[in-house]
């Protein structure tokens, strides 16, 4: 399978900013991967996502060089309408993405804008509601829902467009731990059922490290590490890049080599507990 997302020598400086928000960035993501983008606040994660969904350079002014391609098409040469169909984007706060009086109308919003015929719209909205298991909320008012439900409604609106690539900017920041794990499970299921590629900015690495294919770490607008979560988190340097290595992984690293604690893969807290059970630490 080819690369759904290609970033080549990308640099961007917002017009009023003193320096580049993203510098000399390269990235190639094969279709169907779950990729986590991490790094300290202000390192350029959201900016990079904006260059993928087209807000940069189409909506934000600045100095742009290099190229970003989605499904082989250059983002800077595409219009926002076409991009809206190839890249799904979930804002950090779903309130910013919910506009209509019923969940159903809300999920249909993007399709209506595209002028998709009524019966096809109906089918796609029902499919998206079904995928997110929120069919029973169809007639509810979005503003009455919980944060987790709103997040699902917003994501249903994104999926109804059937994008091949979905980018999520800190999708769990408003969610309680249980709803956050449900969202992660949902990402895994959608990748499996639809083959959707996900690029997720996430601070809570513990949530996603077990399911991500790739972890990309940024600092100061540059890529400073990339690889499988295991390789990056077990690497020497990752802590110095302002990435919070999950506690379970730090302990695994400390105990690595001892009986029952390998470094072939990242252990979950319960696996690590089982491995060291009965031992004095
Ligand atoms: N609209 C803007 N205009 C000017 N500068 C901006 C704008 N948005 C972001 N920046 C600057 O670009 C740099 C990267 O910001 P960005 O929001 O991409 O970081 P981030 O990694 O998403 O941070 P966070 O984890 O806090 O969300 C920062 O220096 C920021 O101040
Ligand atoms: Mg951000």
C-alpha cells in the first residue's frame, strides 16, 4: 500500500511570528496506520495538522515551503472542498464542530455542504451513527449531550464524509479516562473496519501506545524521533524531548532484562504486574 500522507521538507512561519512553527519536516505515513504525534506545548503539532487539512496555507497566512500530499495530491494545490473529503479533522473541543439542532442534522452537515443527494446522505449518516453506536441519539439536541457523546457526534460527522485520513488534535483532553479509552478502542475498530488512517496528537501516551503503529516526536518545529512506540519510548533520548513516558514503560525499562520482563514489546500495567508478581521491588 502507498503512503496516504507525505510531508516533504515542510517549513511554515505564521506571518506575525518571529520564527518557524514547523521546520524542515519530513514524514511518510502508509495507509491504514495509527500514528501518534507527541511533543511539548508549542512544538508545532497543531500547526503540522493544519498543513494536512489545508487550513495552512489556505486560511492562515505565512511563509510556506516544501510540500504536503494527501493521497498523492498536494494540499497547497487542492481546494478546501476537496480536502474536506479526503481529510477528516476533529477539533480539540467538539463544541467548535457542532452546529445543528439535532445530532442527525449535525452529522449530515458536511454532506449537505457538498450537495450530496438526499438518499445517499441518509445512508451515510445512518452508517456513521451506527459505526459510533449513537443511532439512539439521532433526534437529540447535541448541546444536551455529555462531552463523550459530543465527541462521538463530531466524529460521526467526520466519518460520514468517508475520509481516508482522519486527524485528531488531542481528542481525549476533555474526556474522563473511561470515555478516553472508549475513543481509543473506537479508533482501533474504525481502522480495522474501514482501513482509515489516523494521525493523533495526544499527551496521554499510555492510552495509545498499545495500539499505535508509529510514534513521532516533535520539538521546536522539528521531528526529533520516529519509530514504533517501543523503539521510541525505550530509546535513550525521548525523556529529554519533553515527552512524558508512561509510568508503566519507565518501570519496564528499569526492570528490563530481569526474569519475565523483556523489551520485545511494551507491556501493559497488568502484564508488568504479572511479570513481577511475588517479587520484591
Ligand atoms: N495562529 C497563529 N499565529 C501565530 N503563531 C502561532 C499561531 N498558532 C500557533 N502559533 C505558534 O506556532 C508555534 C507552534 O504552535 P502549535 O499550536 O502548532 O503547537 P502545539 O504543539 O500544537 O502546542 P500545544 O501542545 O500547546 O497544542 C508556537 O510558537 C505558537 O505560538
Ligand atoms: Mg496544539
